[in-house]
C-alpha cells in the first residue's frame, strides 16, 4: 500500500532510516510485491532480489548484472541518501513557488552546489516526455517574455532593437479551462500558430490576444481574440479571455524573480517543467505530489557534466 503523509514531519517519521526510503521507492517503481520488477540494463523481468533489500540481479544469461532500485532514475550514482532526496522533493513540490538552492542547502544540510544539482535533477524528472493527447477547449493561448531590460545591461551586451522584445527569452503556453497547462521555451515568435496546431484538437475553441502570428487559426478552430491594445480583456459575457493563462504567467514570474531572482535562457526550460508540473497538480495533496514525482523519477539520470555543458 502506498504511504501517505500530510507534512514533512510525518514523511520523515514514515521513513526513519534509509532502508524504508529504498523500500518505498521500490514499491513506487515495481509494486508492493515487485510485480513490475525489471532489469534497467536489458529490460528482462527475470530479476532476483537479495536479502539485503538493496541489491537485485538480472537472471538473463546474456546480462547477469547487479543493480539497485536507483539505477535508471535521477537518483542513480548519487551519494545523497534517499531520505534527503525525499525531503528535497517535499520542499520543491509543496512550496507554491518552489525553493531556492541556497534555502534547500540549509534545510537538508548539503552544499549550495549539491542543492542546485539536486533541484535540476528534480526538474529533469518533472519534464514532459511527450504529449499523448490533443488539448480540448476552451484553450487559452498566450506568450510571455523573460529576462532583463536592455537599458540595464552593459553596452557591449545589449542587442540591437527590432521587432518584439529585444534580448528576452520567449515562452509560449496553452491552458485548458480547468485542465492542463503546457508551457515551452521557444527561440522566437515565428511558428506560434503551428504550436497551436500541434497541441490543440481541431475544432476546439481557442482564445488568443490580437497578435498577428495567430491569424488563420479560424480555418481549423473556433478562434476568438481579445484586443489588449484596445483595453479589452474579455468579451461575450467574460467567457472568451486569456486571464487564466496570464495568471499562470504571473505565478511563474513570481517564482523566477521572487525565489531564484534570475534564470538563464539555457536552463529556462527546466524551471518551466517544474512550474507546469506543480501547476497541473495544484489540487493534489502534498503526499500525492511527492509520490507522483517519485514515479516520474523513473526516466533516466542527468549528469552534472550534461547539466553544465
């Protein structure tokens, strides 16, 4: 039976030692009775379990490799105890705006460098591997821009003025009413219409602002626009608007500027993954979010070398 806990204290009581944390991760990944056990190297389901509760071995003649439950997850090769990982997961998923690596370092007694690496691995786990369905309407579509003002930069780092926000990172998003949020870091505003086609089911209600890049959506959707430039933020009895996704952007910017203060364009997609993951589970309990991210941890590891490359 999957453990439930409604506070950090209750979670640490549930896992008083490292073995209980290992057993919980195993039950999340493989089931209570190891019914989903498999070799992370060859995929075979013929797995032997050692009495120490930590070691497993593939029974295939061609493989015969030993492994722990952490192999094939973001915890692989990490010297940090699972109990500390669980604490980090609790903190990053329960705080509405996430947690800074400096704060996490103090909370779980690791260096800031280690805490930063841990949070980036957790964001890696929270990423969406693929979207297995098209979104259904009404779907609010919008984009926002992240980064500092050109006038605040040193002269040799300023970019030449041109169309659109100069020197800023472009973030595109789509939000189902009372449903899923999808966000992505994109190179520029070109092709935003194609992103609607890629993500939203044909024939659905789509609401955007007046940006010209969305012209032509009416050939496949019931396309409604709100003209922010003219002071319009909703119409038809306040049904057609982009207020919800704009509210999501406000939350994300409070996370970035209030908690992290600055995020590089190189890592922006990771912070977006964290934000969307937490936003889409905002109605879940704290323990459910912890267990859910543990499920998502089963998606390979991210090395420090890859992270800083």
